[in-house]
C-alpha cells in the first residue's frame, strides 16, 4: 500500500500505509500519549532507529490496552501482528519457530498497531542469526546504588574493553541502568559471545567486589551493580536503541556520547516528548564510528580473558 498521511476515519486511521485501529487509545496515561502519537513518534525518528534495528529477530513487550493494563513479553508472532511485518524461521530445540523482524518505518507502525510498547532485538541479524554482531553489558543497579557509581562502572568497563582492543558505546535504557554495547564482526558463536562477556564481567566484578557482582541472586546483588552478561546468549535480547519503554512517562532507550555521562543525565532522562529536541540539536550520531569499531572475537581475545 502507498504511504499516506495519518487521516482519521471513524475509529481507525492510516499511517505509512498501515491501518491503525483505535488510534486515540491512550497508551501512556501520564502524558495522554495515544497509539497514533506513538506511531508518529516512530515515523519521526525512523532514520535514527531503523539502521541498527532492521533485520534482527525481535521480541516485543505488548500492552494492547496501554502500559497500565496487562503487558506481556512475546517472542513469536501471533494473529494480532499485521501480516505485513516480515517473519523468519529460526531453528530451536524442537523444530523451528517464527520470529518477527522489521525493515521499514511501516513495519514500526505495524508493531505499534499490535500494541508493542517495547522492541527487543537479538544481537544478530537475519542474514546469520548464529553470529552475534554486538555484545551488551547490561549494568543493573540494586535499589539505592548512586548514579555516580553506575557512571563510574560504565567508564571503567569501557577502559577494560579498550585494553582488550574493543570499542564500547553507551546508552540510557529508559529505566535504571546503562547498557555498554560492543560492536563485533559477526564471526564468533553465541557460546563464545556469552563466555567472553561472562569472563569480562567476572574480571570486572573481582576488581571491585564490594560494588559489583555477576551473581543473579538477590542477596548478592544488594547494594551492588549486577553486570548482566546474560543478554549475550542465543535467543536473549536487549531493548533496542530508540525503543520506547512501557514505563511511567514513556522513557526511551537512547544512545549517548561518553562525554554526556554526567550527574544530570539519568537513565530515564529522555522521553517521547523531549527526544526530538535532543535529536534536532545533535551535530552527529552519538554513536559515530560504531560500525567501523567492530572487531572479530578472535581466539586471542578469548585467551586474553582466560578462556581456551
Ligand atoms: P534497566 O536499566 O532498568 O535495567 P533494561 O532494559 O536493561 O532496563 P532489564 O530488566 O535489565 O531492563 O532487562 C534487560 C533485558 O532483558 C531487556 O531489555 C529485555 O530484552 C530482556 N528481558 C526483559 N524482560 C524479559 C522477559 N520477561 N523475558 C525475556 N527477556 C526479558
Ligand atoms: Mn538492565
Ligand atoms: Mn538485566
């Protein structure tokens, strides 16, 4: 279908050729943000979100009645997802399963039509789902951990990765913590990616055991930052850069420059309301050089962290 401007027609409208039902349904009550508003948000930021999100298997957080009603984490497409959104079959333990991926702004609108409030891609692309092209260190602070601590740990993790020859990029999640993302050449397996990130996370935690842990147990996490490396297993996901979050005030996961990390930033600093102003004021991609920074996860690197 041809792209067309959003035009109301009773209880539905169209945006980028996608039919939006209940366009005036309020998805985020705090701002009165409607389904149409969210679809138009993604239309407006499409050039920022699409290049690094397109052609990756996706999971979704769907909240069809809005973020204060029932939400569920969904890995496989169901009838509610418009048929226009492309799918890929991926091998799983018992047979194959279907996953969604997107290629266009119309597909983003179609996800909104399905009530998707968060988009969570795999760290690999559909061309080769078995070879991740990025690693994610998900810094999860326990309640009460100071923001300055999170900033400091992100910075020292960046230094550790640099000493291994790896470039690192940082983003606010729209929640409580930060993600440190490392682009890699898609050559190693998921098992290697997970083993490598686990070893790096362990070394980092061992250097500062009072403040850091890689142990999932709640008791071990108390007062500490949990370095969640489990985003790097096959089938695991992390929220997409520029995805909205199904949390109060419609915060957005936002890539930032390292020199923007300061006390005023906060993980939920940017929302669907203020993000456009940030993007308009930027002089370039805060993650400039991301693709060029990718290195292969070679045996040498695995050896450097005590593996093989
Ligand atoms: P925060 O900064 O608040 O931690 P976050 O996005 O990192 O925000 P986490 O709870 O640490 O939130 O989750 C990390 C990732 O785990 C999510 O981005 C998501 O991709 C994945 N995830 C979250 N919930 C589920 C779930 N129910 N099932 C599977 N994976 C999930
Ligand atoms: Mn997290
Ligand atoms: Mn986590």
